[in-house]
C-alpha cells in the first residue's frame, strides 16, 4: 500500500505484521515484543552496529512498536534514500539471525523496560487495569511480557515463534511520501516474495470484560486510578460517535471531566478519558491521579459524568465543538507522512480498503445527540465496570459502595 505525497521530500515506510501480544499463549507472553527488539540486532550481512550506522549515514529514522494485535517496523528517510531504506528494512525483517549472544544482551534491556513502566504509576496503572478488566485473556497481559518469561526465552524459542507467525498472509507493507507505487513495488518485491506461506490465522477469541474493584497498595504520593468499561471494535459503525463521546467526557482540556475535576475542584493535575479498540472488542476508560483522601470523590465524579451522558442529550454547541476538535486533529495528522503510512496500513488491515479522510469527516459530522445518548446507555453500565487503584490506599469496600450507588 502506498500514498504518494509529491510536495514533500520524505518517505515513511512500515512493515506490519498482524500478530501481537494478544496472539501469544501465557507461556509465550512477551515474544512479539522480544522479536521487535531482536530484529535490529543483526542479519546475515549486517551487524547491529552496521544497521544503526547505515541508517545514520542516510539521516534516517527507524524504530518499531508492538501492540495487542500488530507489530510494526518502520523507517523514514529523504526520498533520494528510498532504495537504501528498503534494502536495510527488508534485510532486518527477513534475515535477522536472532543470535543467542545478542538475545542474552537484550534480555536485561527488556527487564529495564518493564521496570521503567512499573516505576511510572501513570503507565503502570494501565497495565494493571487491562489485567483487571480482561482477566486471563491475552488482552489482559502486558505487551512486554513477564520477567519469568523473558528470562526463559532463548534464541530457538524466538526463531520458532517468528517462523510460525511472520507469514505473507499476515504482512502489509505501506509507504507514504514522495514515491511512485510501481517503483516501490519493484524495490520490495524481490525481497519479500520469498516468504513461505503459512497455515492461516490462529483464532482470536472475544473475551468478556469483568466487573471488579482491584486495589494495589504502594507507598507513593498519589492514588492513581482507572475506571474502565466496555468499548467497541475498530470497525463498529458507531466509532465516530465513540470518538466524540470520548472528547466530550475527557478527551481535551475543555472536556467535562477536565473542567470539573481539575479546573473547578483542583483535585488532579492529570485527568482524561480514553478508548482502545481491537478487531472484535474494545474498552473505554478514565484515568486520574489524586490525593488518597480525594480518591472516592474522584471516582464518584467520573461515574456521575458517565451517567449524565446517558441521562441528558449533549447540547448542539458542545457537540459541534467536539466535532471541530476531532476534524481538526484528523486533518493536522494527515499532514504527517508517518501518520499517512500508518493510516493506509490500518485501513487495509481493518477494513480491507482505503477509507478517504473525507468519508471519515462525513461520519463525524453525521453524529447526533441521540446517537451519543444511545451509545452511552450501551457502554456505561456499572454492572461491568473495572476500577483499579494504585497507591496509598486500602479500603476496597468504600469503592465498591460507590459503584453500587450508581446502579
């Protein structure tokens, strides 16, 4: 997939694999992310240093990321270095050797990455919250894996997982910027056409969310909390309404929760709502960090904000403001070649076709106040809420009672 943007001088390329943390068993948890690290650690013809040096020599930027459902290896260069970028990125993706010595050197790096997340309460609360809501399902596990798993993975285990899952039917190659489609295909084709066909996708089971209050005592200054409920899939027709609902509740500085919890009451520095959508399910949540004495009040205010969206239609001005914010964000993002590269790949993976930005904007404009009420009624049900708290707090029953009062 390519998108030509002739007025820029850069090209962004991504190699996407439809496999992520969700596709791992409990014993495999962390392998997708480990492979992401190892891809840059040497091929048959390039050492880890040579890979880094060759990208630096052309002024290129390269990195990778792992999600619950995908892994992406990407790079960005000036258009005159397209051929060199394709050569390096193709080589590391197709010909990484997963050297046992490099595995041993990378293992402590991932331990540090896990520790970095655990040391940051605002990051760690999201790991804990996913686990609380999704339980033992793959969506409830950390993308980074467990220390026990990481310690046990060897080069052979990593190679087997790679060979099993990195198959052509799972791969999308996308590029955006100043390039020609046919020329790009000529560059990537000879390298990628040699990949062997696999046995098809492993079935992904749709998990059910859990209703739970989960306390994690820790001696820190604040109580960090996430309140989460069900969301929706990436392809749900109501996804435009979900984006607007999120914006109105806690998606920006003029949102209801930001204004109530931070601006009017001064309870928190950071408060926001968010949603994560997957191919077949999703989650909606709210995060904030407050003093322990204000945690119960913060939860109550969040729940009231959710219930208000069920009880009262959003007025026309507030909805119009949310639409303008959303459309503005979309159009600003469209000016980035990196975002365009991501967008065309995700359109293909999720919808099997390209969704023009105009169609997305029309979908946003079509949302009505009644659409938001019906969506809030469907999502904001306190019989399926997970509340997770991290910090100097112990009284679980107090928070269970707050949730019960909203039923």
